[in-house]
C-alpha cells in the first residue's frame, strides 16, 4: 500500500467514527421528544415527553407547578396525559398544598388538571387528603375530590365523604354525599 492510500484509509476511518458518534449523540438528544403524526388527521401532532414540568404564574408569582416522569401531548385536543406526577400549589411564594398521583390529565384550554388512579394531597398544616380523583380548574382556587374521599389531620380528625371541595390552602371545605366526621381527643 502506498503512503497516500494509508492516509486516505485513515481519514475515511476517522470520519466514519466521527459520523457514527455524531449520529448517536444526536439521537440521544432528540429521543425524549418524538413528534408523531396522528393517523386520523395529518395536521395533528402528538409529542411524547420525558421529565417535564408545567407551571402557571399569576402576577409574576408561581401559582402551581406539576412535575411528571413522562407525558403525551396532543395538539388537536390541547391535552396532555402525564404519568407519575407530583406538584405544588403556592401562595405568597410558599408551598400550601402538595399532591401526587399515578396519572394526570392536563387540558390547556381551561387549565384543568385532573389527577386519577389514587390521588393524594397534603397541606402545609399537616392535613392529608386521599381520593380516587382530584380536579382543579384554572382561574379558581378550588379543588374537587371525588371517590372515597378521606381527609385526615394527624390523630385529631378523620373525615370521609363521596366528594369534597376545598381551596388550595385548605381554609375552605365543603363535604358532599355520605359524609362522616370523627374528632379525637388530643393527648
């Protein structure tokens, strides 16, 4: 082999390796967001997203924030289905309510968040709320809990109902359907 052939083979080999590395790096960067065409409508797009955060601010202050391990957004429905979600509601810069659920649906048109699959919420004053579903609609400071609602404050208070409605800092509470309240004497 001539010297020229060896140099040319080496350069082609190096460029091939660099091209392969660039392809791998670019596919790793873009793997988290895959735009898929919806088969029913060519104008519609869906995005599969990993590790996402959705935040709403009011008057420059964070009002709520949702974290999810994965989600799928459909632009023709303006809706995202999120999995393994955790989130917080804020008042005056402080967390007043934290929540989690296996599944959440976020409808961007009316800023509605619907947690399902066994939802939990905890206030900053040690009140725990569990239910099958929690729903909050943007513009309102009201959360609706549905299905086997249980509200517990330490060992002092346990409330059960079919439905309940409360605000994010839990200064308002309304119980609906088959309600039972048990108050315990604090030791």
